[in-house]
C-alpha cells in the first residue's frame, strides 16, 4: 500500500472545542452507562412503518435502562408525509426525515434501520400497500436486518388487524410476523446466507397503545413501567423520549416531557410469552457465550473499582479484557463488544481524535486535503501506529503521543465516489427504491461514506477505530460546526424550473445553471426529444475554475399542438466524462446538512390550457410549491403579507389562494378571515386548499358551515363522477372531462369535508374501492358578488408534478366568469 508522507505539527490546545460530532461522548455519565451496556448481551428490534411511529419512551428505556442493543426498523423514510417547516416533498422530505430519525436515535440511544419501501402516501389497507411496495423485496430487507441485528425480542408498534389505521402501519406488522419465521428458515432468502446466518428471535410482541379513541391496552396484558429516573443521566426516560421525539420537526411532533410512572403494554404475537421480564428465557449476561463467564466476572471487578476522578486507572484492566473478548467464538458478540470496549478504553484514557477536510466539497477524482487530530490525555501510555484513508496508509511505527498535546497530521486522499444517497442512485417505482446492492438494505446512510481509520497502541495492544471524515469550520454565531463532506460530479447542471408548461406553440427559454467543482472544460447538450425543437444543440465551455458558476439557455418549441409530456435531460460532458446530475442542498439547523445529486431533468408539458385572469394573491401554507407552479402558466403571483391582507386593496387580485394547511399553520388567519370573506362579498374569488381537521385556527373557514374530516381518496386513479356538469368550475375557461383526471399522482385528495351547508354546490364524487361515494372533495358557493371555493383535491402534489388535467381544473377554480351574476 502506498505510504503517504505526513507533516506532523505539535500544537498545544489553546481553544476549547465544542463537543465533537465525530467522536462518541466521553463524560463520566456516558462512561458509567457504557460499563453497564458492556455487561449486557441482549438485543431488541422495534418495527413500524414511518419516522415518528416509534415509541421513543420504550426505546429509551430499553437502551438506557436495560442496556440492550436496541434498534428501530422503519419500513419507509416518510417520503409521503407532510412538511410543516419547508416545501420539500417526496424523496427530499424522506432525506430530511431520515436525518430526523438519526437525530432522535442519538438522543435515545437506539440504532436506526430502513427497508427499501417508499412511503407513497396514505393507504387504507395492507393489500394495496404490500402490492405497491413489492412485498417479497421489502420482506427480504426485513429478514436481512433481523439476520444481521439478531434481536432476542422483536416488537411491533401496530397490529395486523387494522387498529393502526394506516395501511402502511398494518403492513409493517404483517411483514414483521412473516419475517419472524422467515429469518430462521434457511430456505427463505438463501442468497443472504453468504453473509449472515439464519436467526430465530425468542418472541414477537405487539406494543399495544391508546391513541385518541382507540385503546388496545388492558390490565391483563404484560406490562413494563418505563417511567424510571436515571440519576446518571439526570433525567427520566419520559424526558429523554420527548427530546428524541421532538426531532420530528417536519411532522410537527414537538412533545412535552413526561415524568413519573408510565406503563407500556404488550401482547404476545409469536414465540414464548414473557411472564416476569421482556427477556424471559434469554440469558443477557456474559454466560450466554462460551468462556464468557470469566469475562463478565472480570468486567464486574473493573466496573466496581472504577475511579471517577481517575478513569485512566481502569485502562490496563480494560485492555486485558479486550484481549479475552477478541478470542470468544461468537462472532456477533465478539464484534459488538469489541467495539464497545474500544470506545470505553478511549473514553477512560481521555483519547480524542478526529479527521476532517479543509474544504466542504471535492469533485470526483480530485485530491482531498485531510487533517487528522489526536489528543492523548493518558500520560505517555498511548502510541499511534497508523492513520489510513482508503488504501493510503501512513505508518508511525508505534510513535509515542505526547501527553495532552494536540497532534495534527496532514494527509491527502482521493475523492473516489460521489456522496449520493445509495437509495437514490437508480430510478425507482412508486412503492420501492431500487437498491444498487441488496446488502445495502437497512442502512440509514451510505455505509461507504468517507472514513479515516486510526490504529493506536494502548498498553501494548493495537486498537483500531474509524472516524467519519467531515468538513469542520467555525461559524461566528454557531461556533465549531461539522457537516458531511460532499464529493460531487465535476460539473452539475440545475434546470431553473421543475417543469415547463406550454399551451401554445410559442417557444420558452429553459435556463440551466452550471457549477464546476474542479478545473474543467466541456459541453452541455440536451438529449433529443420527439415533438420538440431545441436550440442550440450544444453549448461549449472552457477553462472553468473550481466553484465557477454560469448560466446557459436553450430555446424549446413544441413542433405541433399535440398534448404531451416529455423529459428534458441535460447532458454535461466535463473533461471527457458525461454526467446528467444536478445539485440540491437542504439546510435545517436541527439536522446535518443534506446534499444530493438528482437527475438533471425537467418536464415539458404541452397542455390544451386557457387562462382567465392574471394577478393572484397567495397566502402561504405548509410545504407549499404552488406559487412556482402557477407562475409557470403565466400568472403574476404575489405572496400576501398580513399588512397587505388587512390594509391593501384586495380587489386588484383576480383570485386569492390559501396554501395547503394554511388554516393549521398560520394563526393570523383567525384575524384575517373577515377581510378575506369581505373580498369575496365584494366580487373576489377565494380558493382555499385542504386543511387538516385537527388544529384549525378558525371555527368556520367558509361563509357557510362545513366540517373538515379525516376522509380521503388515496387511489389516484379512482373514478370521478361529475355531479354538476354545468357548473362554471368545470367549464370556464377549460372544459373539464374525464381525461383531466388521468395521470394524477399519489392520491386524489385528503381531508374531505362533510356536514356541508346547502348553499354550497358539490361538484365531484369519488371513492376508494369498497367505500361509499364521497362528495366532499370540491365545494363552491356564491357569496355576495363573489365566489368561495374549498377543495381537498391534492393540487399541491399534482401541479408541481406537471399533471395536465390538474392544471386545467385548478385554473378553472381561479377563474370566476366576469359575466357570472352572483
């Protein structure tokens, strides 16, 4: 292996570092908790469907009180949920919710896993869910996680009988039951046995619950008091659980801290029922492994003799134990306990080390500047043997690390792989991600993200660690900040809009923003598309420096008037290598920075579309991309401030639109409502999009009563029946037909209305299979000289996705006929 010459710089520690995100905690409380965990050989896997489904109180209790290896397996990444803090939807929301789960696990002490299943939106039953997910593949992922994690006990959040409501919830329980047996059967998924062995958990339990009006708990069920107080942590598990759950900010799940006694209840689904303890029949001491009893006894002595004022005195005995642990025959527990012991030795020795880059971003194939730092606070008893990145190894031949002096080692390495989330590397179906390798299933993040390996000699024994390679910088407000390292394509190409809507043969200009991450020359071209003329065919660029940005423009013209949807794909050839990737960065303070490289594509949609009116006022809701979509078809969209709503002349707007869930998230609407209804009374057109029935800021949204309820049509292809064919909403300026309800995405609508006052006209009727027809998706009423529209149809998904018929219908809802006598 190639040897890298390092410049070794010895520096005295002159500034206090913030808690390093690259290293495990080393405070005395964490050390004492680590001793307890090291003495425990048991594991529990909790299974549910989405981020935020997990019982954080139970996870905290299992991980921090019982010290079991505890994991949460979420079938999906929550891609189909709502976003209360931004406008990311779909895959982008799934990325944020993945990081929210990881942040939650850092608080409660559990680990996080996923299957490849995609959260495609609300599902009313498991039959639909398992068909769309591709049941066998998702079940295989669950079996894979079980065989790797080897849980002694498995716990479901939901039952198979439907009390969980959501079809994904029920499906997670069905899959867990099948996986419980399949993981132990060598005939099931035999291809996995090249890497893992069959595994039979002792029992599968259902963690019963009481949510709202649904109470599935009973006093004759097995129960555990999880409301304990942990004096080492200085908190009860209800307090820690609330901190964990409050990381689910996109879903608005900030939670009050609970203190005191609290019972969790369980039903046995498969395996032996517990009588007195969750782990009945499972040996969770060192006696469960061959020759482990003496290790347990030795560990008990070290733990008993631990000196909080001199933790380093435990290091020699811990290193001796490490030698014995490395010889046990059980490879699973050998691997787990070796890592735990390594971290405990480093913590007791006061050994701190990390590796970071000097720049946040490197292009594929470029050299990365790496800075590794080490502080040894354990006298001169720790030596450094090597530091390595990929195949580049720097040997130090057991060089003594001076006590309490910060050592900095400079190194270079190759940026060898784009840091694209592994589940987004390939196109995927509605129901499941397409993994480049099935063994990646379960991982919350890419397992091959850049890492640096350290090998130290402690008390004469080599001990290896790895540290995630991050970018570190100092922010004048936040202080020392770590963020994930970005390895990018040489050049990325971001198209200005998500889609381009054409309703004539008039050309449009498509702007593409290029960013170079290395010195580059090349060209930008568009893949040919039938039915469209694109000019120019190619644009060259030359001698671009790192971080250069520039914009190019292509003129796109439909070659005929035929309605069609086509994919416009940019091909960027940089330094001889073609790529079709854009750059997307997502930044929120509560999770690490997120970077991905989506396809450099947009939709060209040619629609038979007529527009009436021009100027729109818009009141933002939650996760709202509608203003951009309406701007695409030629509207002048102005986002209204409270001052404008209360004081400006609203009659200048042809229509005013409230964004999705605006009446849930904008408390000022309680005071602005009368002004909006006055606007309607004086001749305006107010269009209100769907709201959740929980947490409305007004008692009555419209001029006449109706009630928002938790009813929806989840089948995006559900038949739509027109109830009022002559209504202007279906005729002006576009004639709406059944063709306009084709090609919708994810769902028809959600949170429909009922108890509808007779002044409203119900226009459409639809239902999911096996359910009663529902007419609460779209209601319209005349009020004074104007028109009020409330719709639960999922326009917030359809328009950004470029669905032609949804555009045509939404434009009609914005367009009150001038000649209409109201």
